[in-house]
């Protein structure tokens, strides 16, 4: 009888656990509504400089350029939180061994600086590709088990660094736009890896809200493939990113594949200018592809341009393209009992000017796009954060000390009225 009683108790416990997983998730401790992504790097020091205190500290690098008054101005504009990208690569480099503790301390002080300005903060561990000035990036973390283990330890230590902060003011995002599970063969590696990172963070910080995501650049479809019940924790916010339609939001971006660098001059929306003018712009893009693209790629790029334009050449089609990610996430959330306030549109925006490229996206187009995306997020009850403070997508600063046009920030200010 004792054995039978023990078996019954075990079964009841299992059923209760399953029932708990099926219940709607509770709200996260951290909450936010309207935000902005800060800059990650501005002067891009190469890895051989990372061991020099004056080159790497304070960290992140925006601390060298922004003061508390700059942050308070964002609060006054109507924002309530900032997403603070932190490049993990220096934490994984042997160049910074002697300064490692200082790096963690500087991230903590940066978060506190944002809090002092009256803003909440998400610490966003934001990997980027390795290259000429760095040995470790997204690919190395994803494809080298030893490097992934080191990254998990970084997550553990960052969580420990932030563990004593007010969980209503500080949250931690475990990885930005994981570049995995994009393959046509349908790999599903990210859920297990994210669980490893979650366990590392939660072991160090029991009260901190953790920001989780889907694979493949944090797109909506990848988030919808995540089973949130696999992580039995209510103190989570789920994030997705959307830059749709990419044809319009990334015009001229030299790092965004072999097609988009040829595309400049398109309006938002395409119907914002007369049809004849649009056709002239498209012809200019086609001529550029024919003249500059590799011969073997020209036909494919020209065909791709036509296909992309055809998906958004009317207000109704454009509406469908832009609504699709929100509808996907909304449906996923409802199925899994996730409340809208526990979902955030972590990145969206429209390029202003690629570095070294003469084309500048008209400010009115950028403002219109941001306004439309904000309206979609808020209609669904999702929080949002625009990409980003400065640089190619800058809405406050541009390149080389220039200021961006005020149009996008004016859209945000109008929300607070």
C-alpha cells in the first residue's frame, strides 16, 4: 500500500506540474511601454586595443558621448525605458582578462545611470559578426561548443552582476537575434540553447525579468515556433523584431546582403509618389544592378526586385506585409496564455543613411514608418523600442557628430501629449 500511495502521489505531482504549465503565464516583474535602443559602438576600437583601459572603458561606449542630461531628454520626450546593447565579445576575449571585472562593473554603472535619469533599462547582450577587428561573434558562439559554454558563463556572471538591482527597473536580454534555425532543413537548435542560457541566468538572479526570443534574427515566425511552456517561469518577457518591409527599411545598407545595397530612393509607402516617378526610381535601381552587380547575379536580383515591389505596391498589400508579424505573435501569445504586456517589439526602424553613402532617406518617410509601426504594436498591447539612438538608423544622432532630423522623435513626443 505504501508503494501504491507513493506512486499516486508521484502521479498527482506530475499532473499538477502539467496543469501549472497549461495555465496562463503571470505578468513579469519588469514592465515597459515605449523605448529606444542605445548605440552599441561609435568608434569601433579593434580587438588589439581592448586591453587598454582608455579604449574599452567606460562600457558600453556611448558613456563617452552621452551624459545624464541626454538620457533625461529621452525621458522628457515620453520614453519610459531604454534597451542598452552590450557587445559580449570583449567579455569573451583574452585581451580583456585584466579588465574583466571593470567591464561588468561599468555595465552595472551604465544601467544605474539610465535609472537615475528616470528610465528603466534592458541590458541586451548583443552579438554581432566577427570580422577584421574581432575574433568572436555570433557564428563562433553558435557553432563552437566551447565558445557557447563561455557565452553561457558570461550570461551567468552578467545576471549575478545585476541580481541586486531593483527588478522593476532592470531586465536582462540573454541574446540578441540568435542566428540559428534559419536553414531550409528546419533545424530546431535554439530552444535548447536558450534553455541553457535561461538556466545560467536564473541560477544567478532569481528576481530579474529575463527577455527571451525566437531564433533566426528574432523574427515573429521563429518566436511562434517556441514552446514557452518548456520554461516554467512567469518572470519572462518575449521579444520579436520586425523591419518589414525590408526593401524599404534597409535601403543602401552595405552589410545587408548582395541585393539591398543597390536599392535607394524608394518612398514609404510606395504610393507616396506618383506612379511615373516610382517607375523612374525603380529603373534607376535596375540600371545600377545591371552596371554593378556580378553578372551571374543580375537576373536574380532584378527578378527579386520585381517580386518585392509586387508585394507592397498597393495600400492593402503593404498593410498585409506589415501586419503579418504582429498577427503571428498575437496568435502565438493567445494559444500559450501570454499576456500582451509580456511581449515587446524589441527592434524596428528605418535607415537614415548608410555610412559613406550619399543617399539620405527623407525624414518624413522615416517618421511615417515609425508612426505606423508604433500604432501596430500599441494596438496589440505590445511595448516597443525603436532602433536606434545614432548611426545609420539614428533618430537622435547621425554620423560624425551630426544630428538626425527631429521628425521621428517628434512622433514619439506627440504620443506623450
